[in-house]
C-alpha cells in the first residue's frame, strides 16, 4: 500500500508541468475599463469625514503648526543669543 502511494507520487513528480494555453490579454481599453470600475467600487467603500470633522481637524493642524513654529522660533532665538555670548567672550 505504501509502495503504491510512493510510486504514484514519483510518477506525479516526473510529469512535466503543463503550460497554460496561450490566452491573449484583453486589449488595453478593456483592462483600463475594468480598473476604473474597480476604483469606483473602492471609492464607494470610503467613509468620508463630515464638514464639521474636517474643520475640527484643520484647526488642530493650524494650532500644532503655530505651537511648533513658536517653539522653533524660541529655540532659534535662544541659540542665537548663546552664540552671541560665545562670540563676545572670544573677542575679549
């Protein structure tokens, strides 16, 4: 029984793999149309934010930009003053 299974397995491995029939690809316009239909289906699955959510997120982004800008400005001014002190010490 085991010998027959082993022999059958050997015969399966010896068979060359059949190549699929030469199927032509559909022309470019059919493929493009299929792609666009798939995109339309995917766009329908998206949950878009409401105008209220969009406004809230926009304001959050503006506040973060303002805070980061002020932080970078303060850091820049502080380092500039520190550099001025070092330069004054080297001139003395």
